C-alpha cells in the first residue's frame, strides 16, 4: 500500500480535528502541545512526464519496488493549532494537576 506523506499528514489533521470536535462537550480535555512523528519514508525520483521527488510512508511489511527508491527516517515535530493560532484542545489541560511542588 502506498501512502504519500501529504496524505498521512492530512489524515492526522483530520483525526486531531475530530478529537477536538468530539471534546467540545466533555468535562476533561487535553491540550496538544507537541506531536512527534518518526516515519520511515521511501524517496522516489521520477524521470517521467511529471518529474519530481515524492515521499511515500513505508508501511509495516511493505517494500519499495521503484528502481530508484531509497528509504530514510524522517522525524517531524508538529504543534497542533487552530486557524486563529490557538493550541488545539481535545480535553481539559490537567498539567497543573500533574505538576510537582
């Protein structure tokens, strides 16, 4: 199964948005400060009509079959925020309850 990096990020964005919407009427919410992803990606350079470089997320048990494909580890640190720049909340921020005195 081929999953483009852009498709993976779009799915992640959709899931975070769904969690945010489902938390609207919840008593407990969680603030997303950081999302850290470590992915194995295949980098494919094509010499065909639409020449360019494409990034494919390598799934478990998957293998790259293109002739000029290399696999790399990509680490992404993301911060989820709304279109107004506010941090995404999927529940109450309980970090003050967890802080050590």
